[in-house]
C-alpha cells in the first residue's frame, strides 16, 4: 500500500509560484516600490552638492555663481594704485576685491528689480540706480524735530564755531632749563631775558601765530594741543616732554569753539539727518546682500 502512495512533485512550489495571483503581484509591486524609494533616498542624501568648491583659474571670485574675472581684478589694482598685482599690498587687494563683489551684488539686485545689464556703462547705471533708490527712501520720510535735536546733541563739534589759538612755543635744552624758564615766566620776568638765559629755541610748530583749532592741532600734535587748549591768555604751561624735546608754551590768545544756536542750524541738521539715514540704509542693504550671497574667493585672495 505504501508503494502505491504518490510522492509530491519536487517542482510543485515553483508551479504554484508561477500561477497568477493578485495578492502576490501586489506584494511584489510594493516591495519593488519600497526598494526604489530606498535607493533614490540614499542617492539623494549621499550625493555631492551642486555648488562648486573651487574658483576657476581665470576668476578671482564667484558671486552667486557669477564669475569675477582675474584680469579685471588686476586691471583695477593697476588703475587705482598704479602697481602690478605682485606689488599690491593685502589691504589694496582687499579694497579692490570688496569693491568688485559689492558692484556685482548691486548689479544682481538691479536685475531682481527688473532692470537689465549687458555692458559696463549699464552695470554702473544699475549700481547707481540701486543707490539712488536707497537715497530716495531715506529722503521720503520727513525729518522730525527730535531727530535734529539728537544729532545736535551728539555732534557738538560739528555745530560749533571755529576756535582760535595763538601761542609761543619754545624748546629747552633739558628738563632743568625748561623748569627754570617756566618758573621765571610765571614770576613775571622779561620773556626775552628768560629765552636768552635758558637758551630756548622756537619750535617752529606754529610759525603762523594765530591759527584755527583744527590747524593748531595738526601743527602742535595731540599732546601739546591738549594742553594748550586748556590755558587762558597769558598762562604758561608746565614743561612738556614730547619725543625727548622739552617744550615751554606761552598762550597769547585762546578763543574756544562755541556751540551755535539750534534754531540757526535747522537746514544743516535736516540735511545731516537725511545723510545719516542714507548711510545707515546703504550699510544695512549691503550687509543683507552679502549675507544672502554665495561668495567663493580664489585661494590666496581670501581675507
């Protein structure tokens, strides 16, 4: 009886698998879709970015993918400073490169605003148009009295009269001679006699005699001017050592600057406030454009 039992066919499993089945087809399709998505996702998250990681040899930088040509960079350095690229200082290179990047950012901004560019004159016009738009925005808002008073209070030197200073400045052979000369002059001794006795020599720093404060500061230097401006007519300063030279100063006249009345400066203050607005808007816009820009600078020129 056992011999009559039929063994199952060894290929029955494959025959069943080959037989059409809606459920099995759906499962296989789902598996295929999952594998396809997995492979695509892996490729998406492991693929290299499209942004280039280097600047072509012919360019000095890329600004949002737009090349700035090395030849233009070299030409501008030569035109501005009169030196070849090899002799330009790092500061000179940075100044020219920053200007080129700024120009390109403004040109691209102009295009965003619907303007067109093709030649250098048009590019310059685009930069000017964006700057003019900023200036227009700063002028459009009326200047308030509070803004003018704030500018008036924050910049007293700008709104003051020009001070005047007249003095005699001598150089003594040493500190001892300078001290003796100062004491003698303060005691009312004759200036000519003191000069001769202590061998004082004119410094030549204020040969013109009476000068405006700004000129006196340039000629005397910060140290001597800081002392001179605090003295009154006829006063003699303490001996002052500047770069190893002992100075004896006698003030002839000192008329300090005076703050002009607010009401006489309204037109000037209004103009200054608008200029300050335009400068602030310009700096803010430039920072925004730089922040959002994709800028890649060639190696050796990065700051």
